[in-house]
């Protein structure tokens, strides 16, 4: 098997799951670029409310909404508790193969129990189904897919800050699986997020990817994938702003990958383990919402 083709499964996984950024802002001490995830902040959000997603409850309503990000339309659900006061808000991002509906039950639970606004988005990368057949194409895709995802989260923050129901200074993030890996990058890239909960977040080391590359391409692989390495970005998160929750019975993300994220996280990161599979359980989300309530803070509904 040719070396480039041997990399396809490995780099396709990176393209779909790893979080990426925009242009380089500076080069840290490891010689790899740190990306600034820049975007046109003046571009219209084109926020559209398509109406209620389903029957409203006496505690909250769910709107089918969309907004613009990097020339794309991001589909989302906006969960708004009843009442006129400004509230904290939380962005939810799904796992691989999921969409905005995957974490909608948890978003509704947060609104019901804690009275917070919630926005569940479909990551732009979920619409990509093609796989390049060259190493250069794979590396470019690995970078660009989650450039779009990171920018979509940043635009979600922009959107929430325009809503009269949201306190613009109390915005958080909840990501599961691929959404948690994306959140590891977002944690070091979006300072407006005050608190981030990453559930079942795992990542292989950069050295593992480089070791599997053809010898003549290892420098290039290190530069490109290093520039989008979630283990590097979570280290730049604000101390105390991250909660990591993992399951002892996770059969999807290997234990070493979960531990990689824990080791890379900054001082003050809270880590909790559950006797649960990759999907975790109701207790994990209850604990996550209680932690967010202290960090944002959120009043009990």
C-alpha cells in the first residue's frame, strides 16, 4: 500500500474530529503556529427565526433558527426560558455524525432546571462527506473543516450577544465527543466563553500522527496538524474555565486519548470520572449544569 493511501483513514479521522483554526497569529516556543481563528466580524449574522421547533412549554420555547458563518448557513435550535430578564447562555455542540438535535434534550433540561438560554448548533463539518485522495488534500481538509467549526462557534457567541434575552458577559459551552474535542480548541481561542464543559474529550498526540506519516512528509504533517492540535490549544485556556467529564467504560475514545486531554488542560481544570460509557449519563450532565451555574453564574429556575 502506498504511504499516502495508508494515511487516509488516519487523516480523515483528524479532518472530521480534530478542531482547527484560521490564520497564524504567532509562533509559540514549540515552533508550531498558533492560529488566531480570525473572521470578518463586520459580516452580517443574517439571523433568521424560522418559528417554533415544537410545542412550547410553560418554562421555555424552542426556536428553529439559523445564522451566517464564513459564507455558510449554520442551523441551530435556540431554547429560551420564559421571562424578560437577561440570562446566561450556553452553546451546545454535538458528536461526530450528529447535528443540532443531538444535545437538544440536554439544552432543554438546562433551560428548564437552570433558566439559561441554550443554542444547539450543527457544526459545518458535519455536511462534508468527501475524502481527498492525496496527502496535501487530506492535510488541507483537516485544517479547513474545523476552521469552519471554530468560526461557527465564535459566530454563535456573536449571535447570543445580540439577543435581548442573553447577558453577553455570561456565555458558556458544552461539547460532547467531537464537540468536546472542538471545545478544547475553542477553549484557547474564544476568550468570551467564561466556562466550558467537555464531555468524553480525547485526542491522540501529535507525535502519533507524525510517526504514521511517510518519512519525507513528517515535517509537513507536524506543521499542519500541529497548528490544529487540540492538546496545544486547551493548554492556553483560561485557568479554572474548563470542566472535563469522562467515563470509565468509554469504548469509543481510548483511555490514553482521554488522559492526553486531562494532562494538557491548564491548572485549575476540574476533572470528573463516571462509571459510564462514552455517552456518559444523566448524573454527568446534572453535575455539568451545577458547575456552569457557579461559573456563569446561573440561578436555579
